[in-house]
C-alpha cells in the first residue's frame, strides 16, 4: 500500500457504478468486486445517493442492497467516454 497513488473520487465512484451496473449488490459484494475499503464505500455511497446515482433497493437492520439508477447509468456513460 505504501507508495500507491490515492484514487480520486471519480475513479472510486466509477468503480462502484461499474460494479452496480450489472446487478444489485451489498457493500461486502462491492468490496469484493472493486477492492475498495468499506469505509470508503460508505462515503462514496452517500455521495452517489445524494446525486441520485445510487439507490437502496432493499434495507434490513444489518444489510442494505444497492442499485444503480437511470441517472447513475447516464453519469457512468459520461465517465467511460
């Protein structure tokens, strides 16, 4: 980890949105697909939800399942150009 470059918000959000593009995922599943730490995923999900790019598909006491919105898909297309 020492000497690695920190990823930008756009890079982190792009990885999360790409992971959510194909199916609905929990934070643990997002972590496994992207390698992004849980704390960072928490912060990025808050930002993505605030922009209406991600939504909670299912919520339980100990688990939430996230899904990408249509607005999130448009933003992801813009990022991947």
